[in-house]
C-alpha cells in the first residue's frame, strides 16, 4: 500500500483504476462547470436587472415619504405601486406577492438606472404594519418586485424591512422548484381563504 501511494503511476496503469480516476475527474469538472455557469448567470442578472433600494424616508406631521432609487444597471418598466395593511404574522419572503383584487394599483412610470421614485402616504399611527410594493418588468419581460414592510414604533418613528425579488429563471433547479412550490401553496391558501368567506 505504501508503495502504491509513493508510486501512483503504477496504480494508474491498471484499466479499472484509471476508469475510477477518470470518473472522479469528470465529477469535479462537472461541479466546477456548474459553479462557473451560476457565476455567469449572476453576472448577467447584475447587468440586466433593476435593483431598487430604500434610499431614505421623511416623516413630518402625518405625512410620510419613501425615497426609492434604482441602483441596478437594468430598467424597471411599466412600474406600478400598491399597498395594504398586513397582520402581525406577515413576513417578507422570497416569492412574488400577489395584489388582492380589492387593492388598487397606481402607475409609477419607468425607472431607468439611477432614477428615483417618491412614494407619499398619510400616516396617523393607526397603521401598525403596512406593506408597500413597487413592481414591473425588466427589459426581457421578467417580473420584478420591490417590497417595503413598514412597522409602527412610536409617533413619527417606523421600522422598515425591504426585499427585492427577481425572476427565478437564473437560479439553480432545486431553488426554482422550491419557489414554484411556495408560490403554488400561497395561491392555494389565498383561494381557500377567499372561498371560506
């Protein structure tokens, strides 16, 4: 055994051993190729997708302004914004949120790279948790969604949680399948709750 370790070329001269080594090399090459492909997809996503951020907020005498900026290279086309009250149990996830039919959406225009959008709303402290969403499409028709969850802390003070959700096309297969499952389950629960009322 020690001789084989010190002289690996002798070990490789046997046909079965060489096939085993070839299989191991093939597995490592496949893993490396997959990682490089995902890296290329992430780079492509960074070049094509919009990336919205909550730049700052301004609260004064019952009036709240959210200043949103697109810091991504891609544009957000045909953007609309909508909002609604949510329960204490609601949390932002990694799936697209569906606008309830009774909630009205407002056209927000197109946000090219470095452009800004200001959302104005009246506040009186009774809104404990509010969800505000800006959504549209990228230049390839993929759905993009920016979510802001606002929590009331004290008069004039709010906490914010933000999430940008991109299409799942560039994600690994297992994550795409998981997201599709969560979306399907959320739609089923929403349909069931509507039928229950």
